[in-house]
C-alpha cells in the first residue's frame, strides 16, 4: 500500500526539489467550480482554462507542499505567485518546488513554478511554510470516487442544434401565471420561439406586471378562459398562423381535448403520443421515454404509432439508428403479462419492416435495458442492453412513475414534446423550471423546422 513521508526541518537542505504532474480535464474544472462556488459563466461554460489556472496552479502546488516537500505536519504561512499564461484542458502541467532558504523558527522559503507540456511558463513565485519537527509516515487512503455530472450537457447540445434554425411562432396557451409566462419569454430570448400569447389579455398582462416581464412587441390574442384559449390556439395552428403550441397555466386535458377534436383538431394519420428527453446523471447519453404523458393504456396498434413517432423524432435529433427497449416487468414472454406479448409482436413487426429505422428488443426489464452487466448476469443477449436510446413503457402509469423517479431521485433533467399532431406541442408541468421549459421548446423548435422543410407530417 502506498505511503507518504514528510521531511522535517532538520532533513531539509537548500536546493531540495519536488515535482508533481497532472493533466486537467473539463470534469476536474467543473468539480472545482462546484466545490469552490466559482460558477461564473466563463469558468463553467465558456473557458474552463481560466479556472484551471487556479485549480492546477494553486491546488496542485498546495498538494505538493502537503505531501512531498515538506509533507504532512507543515503549516502553510504565505504564497506569492505571478501568472504568465493559462494552462489548457488536456495539457500536462508540471509543478516544481525548490528550497531557496531556511529561516529561523523552522520556516522554509521555496521557489514555485509551473510549466505546460510545451515548456511554457504558467506561473512562478514563492511559498513560505513552517516545516514539521517530527517524522511522519502515513498510508495513503483511497479517495472516494467522484462523478461529475454536467446538468447542461444535453441542453447545450440541443441549443447547438437549434442555433442555426429560425425561431418558431408558438401559441402559448393561457399563460396567466408567472411560471408559464416567464418560461415562454425565456425561450423567446433564446430565439427558440416567437411567442403568441393566447388567453384572457387582462390576466396575461397582470401576470407580466407581477413577474416584471416586458410584453412590448409580443402578440396577445384575447380569449375569455382556458377552454377558449385552447380552441383558439388550435385554430391558429390549423391555419398555419403558428407552427407550435405550448401549454401554459391550464390542465393538459383541456389543451389536448382541443388538439384531438375530430373535426377541428390537429390529428394526423398517426396516433398522438409524447416523448421525454431525460438527461440522467448516471447514464452516459440522452435517454428517451415514451409514452408517459398521453396514452393511458395503449394497445398494440397504438404502440406501433407511439414507437414509430419516437423513432422518427430521434432521427431528427441526429440518432441514425436508435436502440429501443420495450419494457415490461420481466424479460421473457409471459401470456399472463400482456406487455410482454406486445413487446414480442413489436419486435417481429420490426423484423418484417412494419416498424423501421431502429433496433428493437423486448420484452426487457428495466435493469436489462439500462445495464449490459445485468443482462450478462442473466445470460441475456440483447443488441440494446447498456446502449439503449429509447425506453418504451407498457402504459402511462409505469412511464409517469419512471420519469418522475429519474427526475426526483436521480436529479435528471426532463424535456418533453407531443408527437403525431400537425404541429409540435410542448406540454410543460407546473413543476418544471425555466431550463426544462426552454429545453422542451428547443425540441419542438427542431421538429417544427423539420416539418417546415418537408419532413414528418
């Protein structure tokens, strides 16, 4: 087992040196920012090298003093550093200490310097410490494993995809509270949508005043109540005055009743369904869930459309061949569990070209879908285990519970969109924050632009 050993004041001689090397990663810098509270945007998002300068200049230096020269038992008195250049993520950084003077009272003055892999000087200066007077030898304890999750990872990718696209005229339905109104206006500031606020004008403007939101230049379409607002928004979509709908402060049932109305709604030849994009800290890529919001207990015919809707949408997001797991309680076909029969049928339909554009497998229990190791232990060979992109849940109850468990127990960020209608529909929840609302708008904006260029009907 590795140990560290200090050098006492009597053992230290002028000219003694110690070095340490480290290659900083973006995750290192993000962890430092989270621990230190230094979350300025240029550090966390734009230019992590600025923080890396301090992280690897000061932290690596203090670590070298504390473990090698003098090592355990020192007292750190002062340091003075001059920074010459910034280290870069991925560069090998070498920090060197050299004893230049031994002073009374066990004080030691050391020259400090750091260079990168190309030999550029990053900083130089000096440190003064009180060296230990007793010998110390300690076993190095294993540090806890730390995983850094970037909660903006998938969101940034969405924004990068959306950036070159034009914002979409969006009917925001009944935005009469601060949460729904500010979420829509934040999406507008991100150039994701051009909001058309549909609802009681007096209440909308009162909500704007209360939230200190400026509605100058924003179109407001007056409607007396939430039901009328939903019907008016659907009418605007039918005549192409808007290209997307966004739920405000009304029940989902109210909005969707207007959407699915047979004569005046926004139906297409496909079943209307919903898909969540989940950014889960413990999963290595975006994870999609369908359908956890619209279809309560879909039969096989409905699931065909639900699955194909989601596959086509993942294609728009750049996932060429999604890996799809058809979830159930078990991974074997069981006549007593209808979802296993439907999963097996869907896989056979994919084999015969009735579902296209993805790799399907099922029935799969959740563990076998997410973990290749769980599948291996159960002697299950699956082309999607551990790499699944899309989870197809048996019904709304299980899907809703799964989505909320990931959100509240795994700190996942969720964005969602309704598929299969003439226009995308953003179904936000009252519990959603601004980030989730903007991410959902980005999904809808990408889908609306795809439709506008002759994509999905």
